[in-house]
C-alpha cells in the first residue's frame, strides 16, 4: 500500500506512521482522531469522502495508507493487538507487508480493510463494525 520514498512499511514504523498521519490531518481540521473505537466512524466518513470526491485508489494512496495505519493503531491500543511484519504467505494473501496480531494469535489486515471500504463504500465494510465484530480482541478486566 504505502511505499513512501521507496520504503516498504514495516511493523516497527507503523505506530509512528499513524501518529504522523493524525498530526498532519488534525492540524488542518478538528477531527476527533483520538484512537478510540468511536473514532473509527470518522475513518469511515473520511474514506467515503475520498471516494465520493472522485479520487481513485492511486491518487488516494497516501491518505488511505495513513488511515490504514490509524485503524491498525486503534486495534493495538484498544484490542491488545501488536503490529507484525507478515510472512511471505500472509503478504501474498493480504497484499500488504504488515498487519496486526491479536492476543489469540489471529492476524488481521487493517490496511486492506481501509482499501475495501474505499472500494465499496458499503456498510458491510465499515471500519467501526470491523472492530466491533473482530475476533481475538483482548478481554477487558471488570472494573
């Protein structure tokens, strides 16, 4: 997805990539990108806006990569996931070099989920719904 200045993203750089994207986009607007589950509605809105604005996937590559990093970082912070470099088989399957591993060992592709939302724009590809129905999330301790 993202090959900024010839670099392929790696798991170790995804947290910084998400933070850079949030800083850049919130400097121009007051979007509530606070890594909360609720903020994934904003991501749905932003992806839909790119699509409805007439951008194609190549034109929207950079913002989609940033949104994918953000969604992954929400999974890291809220669901107990960790960024991982995908192995050869996973890269072939997901079409991405990085993903997230959930506490139960399942691997998910937040970058690809953003691309799916961009491609379809349908409610079935909602990123908030993706989180809410995600298997393998860490269970929160009772307060």
